């Protein structure tokens, strides 16, 4: 009897480790998002994001990346953390994670849009078994963070990393 690739004893292994990009929002919040939902990581010179009036304060504006317009989001402000413009920063550029909608969400996928998430620091790639991502008690989650939260991962060394849902971030964008 032959086994299917990625299976054990003929059963499909649905809980294999997946890759996530870990990043930081100041002052000390570590988050991650699935690499499957990331198109690029960019350094954008200050002044290159063009503000658009009458949008929520967490929408920084637009950026032209390879001829495609990307909406830029201050992820910290969206999630209820310190807004980018209030951080003591000595950098001459924005760090941004460009995300696209997941394949499981055809309504969002059909738009072809990309979003840039401005973050404080991009750290590393983590290997995480999705079965180890837990739902936090609602009493410890802020109302700003709750809609975008996939869960949290408690690493073996005791570090807690918040896991975000890219589709939820897309859904928060103002409709045209």
C-alpha cells in the first residue's frame, strides 16, 4: 500500500507546521501573520506615502509599488497600539508588510488589492503548528484588537506571539 505525500499511516497530516512572519509593534508587542498572505516586505522612504483626506486615521494613504497602488495602514493605530506618528523613531523610512487576501476569501481576493501594514520592526520567520494557536480569553483582548485576532501562540520559551487574520484587516478598509 502506498501512502499519500504528507501523510502518516494513510491519514492526511492537516496540522503541519506553517511559516509565519514575526514582527513588532512598539513598545513590546510581538505579532505574526501567515507567509501565505504576504506579498513583500518593504522599506518606504518617509514622504513617499501620499495622504488621502477623509479616511480613518489609521489609513496613512497610498504608495505606488511597481505601478500598483497600495493602501498603507498604520497597523499599530488600527489595533489600538501606539500610532506610528507618536513613536520616538530615528529612521528615515517606514517598514511595511504587504499583504494580499487569502485564497479562502474569494470576495476579497477578486478585488486584487494589496495592503501595506506599517510596523515598527520586522523580525524573523517562525514555524508554527496552527493547532498551537489558541483563542485568548475575551477579558484580555482589547476591543480594537479583537476583530483582527486569529489567536496567540505560546512558544516553548514562554514568548507569546499574537496571530493576526489578514482577511479581517482587509475587511476593515473603508468601502469606496
